[in-house]
C-alpha cells in the first residue's frame, strides 16, 4: 500500500489473514535519502513494525492498528525531514 493511502473505517475487518504490509511508491527513495544512518535504521524498524504486530492482531483491530502505524511512520519521517533542514542551516 502507498504510505499516504487513506484507509477507511474497518477496511481490514474481513481480512483475518492479513499479516504483512508491503509499502510501494517513493517511500523507499525517501528512506534511502535520510541523512544519517541511524535515522534510516530507525525508520526501517518503524516500517517493519507493522509486520510484527499484524499477525497477532484480531481482524476487528487491523484497520485501527494499520492507521495508527501509518500516522506514526509519517510523523517520524516529518521529524527527520525537519532535523535534516535544521542541519542544513
């Protein structure tokens, strides 16, 4: 799924076998462009976190868990982008 995908209410509630998410699009280029290696490492961990959580998540909670994860990844990317801009000043 694209990271900026809008996920509606309970879209995954009938997907009990959903156990992993593969991101598509520019996210991988953005990740590779992060200035510091520890930023890239932390972001890879956050991106992969969903695949650790989903297998043990009941179907009724998969949408909420995925939405929360997407917000977390975007928030962390925004933080690192701001840090990068601050380093350039």
